[in-house]
C-alpha cells in the first residue's frame, strides 16, 4: 500500500521447470572444493558408478552436457559423412545437431500423435542404405516403443542411440531407462530429473563404445602405460638409447591417437550429481504426483487433449504438455500462452519441430505438411509448470488458472 492506495502485486512467477538443491547437495560440492581434485578426479568415477547402479547399465561415461553425450555416442557408433540418422522433429535441436557435427545427414520422421514419441511405422518406411543410427527421443519423460524400435534396428543392422534427456527415472516393460538401447544419452540441465548444473552421460553395455567415448571426451589422448604406438619414445629415449632403469613409460607421456574433444565433466558437477541421484526416486515420485493431479483435472476437459501413457511404461514427467482443441476455441494458442504468462505461469512450448527451423528447412527443403502429426502437435501444445519443489498450492494455482483462461 502506498499513500493509502492499494497496489496490485503480480503473482509470483512459477516456471515450467526448476532445480531442487538441498543442503546435502551444497555440502557435497563444498567437500570437493576442499579436496585435492575439482576436475578429472574420483568424484567423476563415483558418479558414473552410481548411475550404473541406478540404471543397471554396465558402462557409464559422464560428459559436459547432454549434447556432448549425443555427439560422443554418435561418434562411438562410427557415424560420419555419407551416413544418416533417423529421429523425431519433436525434440531439442541437439538430437539432430550432434549428427550434423559428425558430418552425417538427418532424416526426420513423424510422431505417434498419441504418445508424441517417434512412430515405429514411420521409422520402417524411412530406412535406407545410408541409415546408420536410430535416435528415438523419450519425449516429456515417456520412453519410446523400444521393443519395436530395437527389433527394426536389429533387422537392418543399425545402432540405437536413445535420447533420454527427459526420462531418467522412467521405466519401460519393467526395465529402467538406461538399459533399453545400444547407448542411452542423458542430460543433467537444471530442469531435468537430476542436475549437475550442466552435464550429461551415456550408458551402454558395450565396452568398445564406452572406451571410445572416454578417449574422445578428453582430446583423443590416451594416458597410461599400455598400447603406445611410439613405445621407445614413451620410455624417454634420450640420445637414441632406451632408458635401462625402467620398462615403464615416463610419467608425463600420453599419446593423442584420435581427434577428440574437451567434453570432460568436473568433480564439482559430479559431486552434485551423485547427491542428487540419491533423491531421484523422490523427485520422480513427486513429479508423478503433480502430473496425476493435472491429468485428473484436465482429462475430461472438452478443449484439452493429454499425452497417452501406455500401460507398459512409467513416465519421469520432465514435462506436462496439453494439446488445445483450437478448432473449438475463440482464443488462439498465442492468446492462451500470453494470458497464462501474464498471470505468473511460466508456460512454454516444447518444441518448434526441428525440421521447420531455418537451418534444416534450407538444408533438406522441408515445408509445412511434411510431418503432419508433429506439426499439428506443435500448433496446439503448451507445457505447464512441473517440478518437484512445487507445493500443493502451486498445483492448485496452475489448474485453476488454466481452467479460468480456457473458460473466459
């Protein structure tokens, strides 16, 4: 109140997603800061081991981002010029961009309009001699139809690299995400199931894939004593004579055997990730509870469609998307978006179909109408706030505000 006149206080903004960081997370990072290693140290291995235990995967390679995870997984599978990946356009651009960074081409196929994930039937029709990788995306936290996708891949001798940036903590046919594909790529951005600030990881049961990713994440340089191509140099061959005092390589010696990248993740990030991973079950359960309330509130609404959830799967609920029946409405999607944002709900649109971004439109001559299910979804979708730290009052506020805006 100012000069006796009430002032309007806008509602507190409620973002579509947000991290949950507790004192134990902070303590874990501080412990690393006080130690000897803040990067390339034991916390990285500890985090990889924890993810293996949580998912059942035999190998885990932690990296600097989800995009780095995709790039390394594609490289480990041998993707390069003349090859092609098949993926969905309803994803973040990184799924496709990482393939282009390998020099490969990208073919987009349509989604299942109910699950919003890659349609296996569209996948079958798209495979050709250039196809090397299938990259399904677990949209909004829902695992794709992996039994069908893996069967198609096996029939054609293809590698499946799952983009599971949304789905850590989800299950498919009773199996956790992380073991459903040849390689599974994760993201730990602050809005994801757990966070390391930025960061990513690839799980696999294939030792050769894992070893290649570990090499490439650190410039392609191999440290250690085994397998050097320049064995004499490794022993410090000064003046052409082998150092007779030891058969071990010199302590400084490491060879670059391939052209790699700096995709390393720090011990600081992995300490946070390891602490967060202990709360993964709680985080996912809370997301499921909020999503359940939303589904109860909206499932019979005449202006809203919801993502279909197959009985075989549980979703990690990275996103909660609604699809508006615009043909029945006086308002446009933009008007609904603007009204919800003005009332403090940080709704978002996930995603502009990647094939309609200017780069991909121009490269592959894509036009509206190429992938009708993906485009129809995009035209009428909104993502509502959903993150574990939301209160019951926050959930009530989202439901009441959405219903009010659609009623007006």
